[in-house]
């Protein structure tokens, strides 16, 4: 899910099965870079803020290698779709849906976000 932002004095919240979880301050997210956050159940999520001030969250675990590295990948766009390229094997994942752009049979979870 994407979210257009207008202010920076906000908290970023991720929707989990049992409600909204506050992940970080919006100011902690640098446009064009990712950060990893630990969820209460031990999973990791990769958070991204693009240069258009939209927020994205996907699983941090690269399904091709099992390493928790997607937050360290390079971001870009492909036909208007924002993606992150894994820093290991370079597969690209759509930041809005989690779909792998290089292998349609693979996807990572994408999470709904909001600011509060």
C-alpha cells in the first residue's frame, strides 16, 4: 500500500493482524533508502520512503537467499512501478505488491501503512 505524506511530524504505523503497530518516526525514513524494523512476532519488515513521499513496507527476507537484506537494496522504478532490487542476487520486488518483477512465481508480503 502507498501513502502520500504532507508532514514529517508523524509516526509510521504498520497494519498487523491484531491492529496497528508503531514502527518509527517518519523522520527516520530517508527518501530513496530502506530501513529494517523488527516486528513483535520476530519477523523483519523493510520500510521505504520514496522521493514522492510515499511509504511502502514489504518483508525484509529475500526469498531467493533467505537473508534479511531487502531493506539494503537499491530502489528504482520499472514502467512506473516502484521496486527494490535485492543487494544479493538483484531480483526486483514491487514495493506496492511484493511481487517479484523477475520471477512471477515469487512474492514477498506487502503491508498496509499509515501515519499517525
